C-alpha cells in the first residue's frame, strides 16, 4: 500500500505517499478516514503537520452518517484530495486506511461568496472486504432513500459555514472511476 520505490526517512504523508489503487482494478482504491461515522465534528488531515485536526463542529444535531475521508494521490478542483464516503454501517477511526471499491459519486458544485464555483465531488465507496455488501455494484442499488439522505446530510453539514452547495446528479461506478482518474492525473501533474 505504500510506494515501494520511495525511501522513507521522514514520516509517511498519507495524501502523497499512500498509493491510490489497491490493485489493477480501477474501481479498487484506498480511502483514508478523516471523520468517522457518528461524529458531530468534521476532522481534517493536515499534510504539513501529519495529524488530524478538529476542523469545525457540525450544526447541532447533525452527525456524519458514514465514514468520510479522502483518496490519496488525488487532487480535486477545490485543491484538496478527492472526498470519499464509505457506505457501510460499521464506523472506524481517523487515519484508518480502508481498501474499497468505487460504486458511484455525488457530483457537487460548491460556492463561497466572492469566490469562484468549484467542483467538490464525493466518491461513494464500499469496503472491499464487507461481504454483506458484495452484491452492490452501483450506488443506485443502495436505494433512492439513501441517495436523498446523503444529499440532505451534505446540505445540513454546510449550514452556517458560508458555503453553498449545488448537486449536479449522481455518477455510476464507471463515471465515478473516471472522476478518480482525472483527480489522480491532476495530482501527478502538480
């Protein structure tokens, strides 16, 4: 999972040093958990300090429904690693690396007053070794209600932050893998 071509005399930086892909399958990726399911606080990985920092509390009563994190060796339009949501009922902890498979994406535009619109897509994943969910290949198979609840969560989680969010639809696993490939190419070109 780490880059075998690199010598590590310094601590590993999860965003840069951890490989994106688990194997040759484009849908097979590694996710780093930043904020665990059930948290009412958004945590954020700080690459310079190599720690997880308290970013901000969510609005009262709002909690992350699933583990939230990022895909290493990717760069999204907002300047951070690509966001990911792990759709499983088993929460983990900050810093846990989860071998996962891409099942779709929520396409998102994000705005902040006085700043240009940025894409900030959320890749939807399932843990590779969660055999109870191995029959699910596409996010649509999770059901319309789950999709609606995910959208409602992201709206609520950004309440009172000064950010506005616009949903641009759901991507299937194939399109989501393309979004991951684009973000990985952007990372490599930096």
